[in-house]
C-alpha cells in the first residue's frame, strides 16, 4: 500500500511540474511574440542543440555517479539518469531546494545511503557553481571588469583571473573533512556531507567544465537562423539598445593637462579664469568692464584705431 501511495505521489508531482512549466512557457511566449521579430526556424539546428544538451546531461550524470562511487555507493546508469532528469525539473519550482531534496530522496529509494544521497546532491551543486564562476570570469569577466574598473584600476583582467582561481580553489577544498563537516551543519544534517575523493572530484570538475561549454554551443546553435534582411523596427531597436549600453558603461577618463592663466594678452585682466569645457578664458566681471579694462591695457583697439 505504501509503495502504491508513493507512485501516486510521484505521478501527481510530475503532472504539477509539467503544468507549471507549461504555464511559465505560455507567459514567456506571449512576451516573445509581442516583439517585432520575424522568426525563421531552422529545425536542424534546434535538434542539434537539443542533442548537445542531452549529451551534456549524460556527462553530468557520469560525474555524479563518480562522486557516489568514491564513497563506495553504487547506482545503475538507468536509475541515475531517471533521478537526474526528474530532479532537474525541480529547478522550475519556487524554493530553489527541490532539486537537491528530490535527488536525495530518489537516490535513497534506490539503495543509496541517506548520507551519500544528500552529500552527493550538495557536492554536485557546489561544483556546478564553482565551474560556472570560473567559466564566466575567464571568458566574460576580463572584458567586463576591464571596462567597469578602468577609471579606478588597470588590473580588471587580473582581478577576473584571481576570482576564477579562488572559485577553483573552493572546489578543490571539498576534499577537506573540516569544510564538508561545516557544510553538513549549515544544511542541518551534521555528518551528511563527506569529503570527496580527489579522483572523483577531478572527474566531476572535468565534466562540469565540458557541460558549461556544451551549453554555450547549444545556445549558439539556437541563434543560427535564416534571416538575411532584418526588419527596420528590429534594426532601430538594436541601435537604441547599443546606445543605452554604451552610455551606461563607464568610459575610461583621460588625464587633462593643466592650463595656465598667464597666456594671451587678455589674461592681464583680473578675474579671468579658465574653464574645463572649451578653451577660451571667461571673465567673472561684466562684459563692459572687461572690455574697458582690456582697452586700457592695449589688448582691444579703440574705435578711432579701427576706423583708421
């Protein structure tokens, strides 16, 4: 009876997740169709993107099994694939913890110990975050930090590389018993997160790096479409978007040369200051007083001299 009840709960949960995803896609699709874009689908690239994504999923499943094998816990590849795919659907449910909870619960049903089930789910999430941070900082962080931090420091790229190295070091720290013990206390399960074997961690890091690269390739395949002539509205909107991004990103400031106020005949007058905008001296005195003072100094010719 309990087994039948568990199957009913699984079926209801699966239907609820599918309905939630369908409603979310319907809302997002209505926003997409409202944009002035002409869609030209290339189904060969869409199918190729889907296949690349599934291959990356297979690599991640292999990495998860490697972590479990490092703890002397074994699970069949078919069961691991089913658990991974079902738990991945939990990312679309509000709460951000259903993916880890689902993976741990279903792994325990397949004979994996509760400690290894929870620990492997937490370890794979941390490895995914660490490798994602490394990839983002290495490929886009250098450009972004160079542009944003240009007014303050010329070492934006070095900061990006340092951040990537720190994220990778945090991933290797998962082999330390003291760190994994603290992680267990943080999630409320003391002793549930065990240190990862170095070989298993290296395999998990490798497949996660490959997965992030594969996700980028799958996204690029989705962008390939047959649209030789863009619509005028879309072209105008792209130009406006580039202008907004160009204005919002800070541009590097150039050092200004100090200007000396003692240059030129008109600089004899009192109250003359040089402004940053423009290259002409401006007087703080009224115009007629400044004109009379310059005439007395010989800088401005009189009316009789002009007529002559």
